[in-house]
């Protein structure tokens, strides 16, 4: 006669399983999730680098535009300093809007 550790007398003795299979499945799921996240982050990083390189020409164009606007503002400030009334109005309007014009640097 065999004795079962279960309270059910008709229970199959092979039904008692170890925790190895569930732990293995859990570990595989975690590893798969980390692998998936790693691949996704790598792809996003590649896309960000591609977008960054595609913005370089626009950044260069903006720097050129900024330099030319600074030249115009400096020339307007020079005219204002020399007594041109229209240039004074422009400089005063820019100052009222919070735009400051750097005085022209002395050339050595």
C-alpha cells in the first residue's frame, strides 16, 4: 500500500512538480524582455543619431543667418551712433523689444 502526501486519496503521485520549470520560464521571460528592451533602445539611439546628422545643414544655415543679422544690427548701431535718426528709431524699437545690440568691437 502506498501513502500519498495529499489529502485527496485519488491524487496522482506524479502531480507533485518541482519549482524548476516555473523558475526557468520566469528567467527566460526576464532575459527575453531585457533583450527586447536592449534592441529597442539600440534602434532608438541609431534613429536619434540619424536625425542629429540630418539637422547639421539646418544648424549651419541658422548660424549663417544669425551672423548676417548680427552684422546688420551692428551696422544699424553704427549709423545710430553717427547720428542717423532712422537708425536711432530702429535701435530704440529693438531695445524696447528686449533685443540688445552688441557694440562693434574695436579692430586691432
